[in-house]
C-alpha cells in the first residue's frame, strides 16, 4: 500500500538528511525545498484532494455495484464507472465534502503530505533515470489532474501524470481502510449520498415568514424566566427561587432524573448551585421557545416537542458567528436545553376562607431525549500505520425531545371556561428578541424577556425603573450600586443603551414627563434639548429609581393583544349567569393587603392613585397593605371592580 510504503520512504529520506559536509548539506536543503514545494502544491491547490476523493467515491460505487450484481445474479456494467458515479450524484460537492470529513485526520497530518511529495519525487527521479514513465504510474483510464499552465508543456505533463497516479493509490489506501465489506448496501449508498440518513422527525421551525409567534405566558413561565435571569435564589438544603402570588407562592428548585429509579428528584446544595450559576438570558430564550411550541396543542401536557439544533442556531443568529464551530454551537444549545429542563415548579395555594391549602410540584419541562449526530472519521497511528480506527467527529446536528410538565394542565388549558386563557395565558414573542446578544447587551436581553411575558398582563406597560431592576437583577443589586459611583454610572449607561436597543427593534418607549426629567433620560430620546439639561443632579439615583417609564412591545404585537382582548371581552358579554358566577368566583372573596399590593403592581397603579379613586387617604392604603387595617366590604367591592383582571390573574394558582 502507498501509505505504508511511504512511511518507510520518509524514514529513509530523514536518515539521509544528516549532513556530512557542506556540499551534501546544500544538496539536502535543495531536496527539502523541492519536497516542501510539492507539499504546498498538493495541499493548497485542492485539485489533488478532489481527485483522491473522486477516486474514493468511484471505488465505493464499484464495490456497491459488485455487491448488487452478486445479489441480483446479473452482470453489472462497470465499463464507464466514473460516469455512473457522477450520474448518481456521488461526485457532487456535498458528497465530496462528507468524504473529506471522513479522512480529515489524515489530511491534517504533515506526514501525510510529506509522504506524497516524497513518493512523487522518487517516481520523477526514476522517470528521469530510465527515460520513460515508471510502470506503476502508467495507469490507463485513470482520472487526471489538469496540467499546471505555469510550467513548460513536458514538465507540466509529467507532474500531472505523477500526481494523478499518487491520487489513485492514495484513494485505494483510503478505500482499504474503510473495509467496505463490513458496510451494507444501504450504508454504501449513504456514503455516496444517494440514500438519505434517517433523521428524527422535528416540529416546524418558528417564525417561518413572520416576525412574531404566539407564546405561553402563564405565571410559571414568568417566574421560570425570572429564576433564569435574576439570580434571586435562596440558599437552603435544596436551593429555591420563590415568588409570592396572592396568599400562596410559586417556587422553583433544581431537579434531575434519578439514574436508579428514573424518577425526578431534587438536587441538593453544591450540585444545585453549580447548575444555577450557569443560568442566564440564553437559557431563558430556550424557555420562551419551549413555551411557544407549547401553544400548538390543546393538551400540551400530552405533547412532545421535537426540535433541531441547527434551527435554534439560526433563531439565535449564531449561524453568523465564526468564533466557535458548529459542533460547539450545538453542544451549547444542548447544555441550555438541559439547564431549562433542570427547573421544577411548585405551586402552593392557601385558601384562608376555606381553611385549606394545596401544593403541586412537577418538572417544568421533561427532557426525553437529546441526540447528537455527526460523522465518523478515520484515524491512524504513525507508529502503527495499519492500526486504523473510526472516531466520532464533531456533531453537525442535534435533536431535542422535550415534554411540558403537568403544570401546563392547569395553566395552559385551552378548554378553560369562556376562553379566558386567550387573554390571560398567551402573549407574543418577537423574532428579534431571540437575536439580542446577552453578552454584549445583557440588560436589553433581560428586559425583552421579562417584558415579553408581562406585556399580556400589564396593558399600559408602565413601570418604575427601580421595580424593573428589582425583577431583573440580584436582591442586593440596588444596595450595591448605591455604594459605588462607578457602578451607578455604568448601570445608567447600560440602561440607556438597553432602551435604545429595544427602541431600534420597534418597542414603544415613553418617559413620564413628571417623574423622569430630561436630565436623566437617554440622549437618543431627546429632540432639541438644551445642553444644560443634560447635567444630572447630585441625587439623580433616587429620582431615577422612582422614575416612571412605559415600555410596550411592537405595534404589531400590541395589535394582536388588543384583538385578543376584544375577542375575550365579546365572549364575556355573551356568558350565561352560571358562567358569570364561575368567573366572579375566580376573584378571592377576601382581598388581603398582600393581594392588594400585588394587584397594584400588576396594574401599574400607585397607592396614591388607588386612594384617590376610593376617596380615602393614601395612608389608609398603606395600612391595608401592611395588615394594620382591614379592608372594609364597600372598599373590597370597589377594588374588585377596579382591578378585576389583575385579581383574576392572581387567582390562577387557586
């Protein structure tokens, strides 16, 4: 075999490279330069590799046809084998590229190219000495490399003949290493690209021909997203993230499937924290994608979501990244999916009036299977040239099978009464949100995730700056920036840039003229403002944290949401008395101070604004919230009328 014999040639060549005098040293240097020149021509020109792989494809097809001939007991026509191979598409670029990956371990070795150059030079020396073409290079019908037009006609022809013969023998070696007798005819046809590999079925790709997709936004989605982006996890035997809702709460823990029982179990202490520390906006993007697919089924708890890694890479805009390989991108996607599927959700409801409570825990998403797919590559040991083996190359595809947890039966049930889920459970996700780079624009990515879910809850999109930061950042974040001028200035610059990013993506942003003065607004939002107004006051941080801002999604999403709300309102007007009674029963009988505070936050209403509508002193509202005073029946009814929608939202976990 050419490869095996060439190893001996290299060793012989290197042994003779030991200089005995200046003349020999010069001759050896010239020889080395000639070898390197041939190496560069073979490696850089691509014609040689292309011819090797074309010969490999032809040889594989010859073996296939021979096997078919034996199976069908008829003679196969092998006269024009190259034409036959070309006809079936085995010489097209995708197949040649696939074969090149199979042999990339050889093509990356310097010794491989050196041995080819030495073989060619040895045959050239024999040709010059004998005055005729070496017998082993006289191969009738062999495919040929086009002559180099920069050389003289005779030199170019000799070089073409020798390179073509070298390509033929190299292909023969490659084919022998493949051990084609161990392949089935189907596998041979897969190598030749005339039979497709069987790939798992996947769901449709999101955003096909549109800029927005429907997305589930029930309370567990909101809290799950926050658990992934704001680091507000509490240290415990089993670390947890918790959000109070009404008189109950929603809690997230870290879970995994037991290798012994296959049951979902809580992950304790350090092991849980190692997972939590990997959370971030990119994991939340995966959560939103899962949540979007979960809207496709009437019974999402029975649905299996099947996704393809390369589709997700395109959704995130990673297909344009050149700093990491495709295999690394796929592994990153797989890791993000595993992170999201490590979240559990626990819903705890306390009904004080009935003296009852109920707690339900489930995995948010059940990862049924994660499958990487790639091509095998041949490897060879220089010390044992015949010891060739297959090794897995980098993956070129990833398949994910995930199923929504049982919590979706309560929160994503499309058969809920009077269609109220249309208004309360679903919003819209913009394609552009998934392309915000969380490393360069971390705050913008967090804002877009949180506000995407909140947009179906808070219609006016009105928030205090400090309240938003509390939802997006760790618990001690505000106190930390108050201690450092540098951190404060860095934060407000990040904030201004984040708002600019959302503005450029079509989000509608308005600054409250009374609470958000021009002196602390981002420059891009000011038109014709005097330079003097750009000097921030000394106490700007406190003003800024209390400033009110309205951030609404794109006009297209707002139109969709308004249409959904109008449909829901129309359905409500047609309900029967029995249905009305059911709807009203979703509102708590007794509104506690805790429920009132959360309803105010959900509606974006201040204590002063509520007090004005109820015609009571603001301090009374404060006392209600603190539990120092009981809300009187007449005020209970008035509050229910003012915040019916928000109170129904809070009742979702009951």
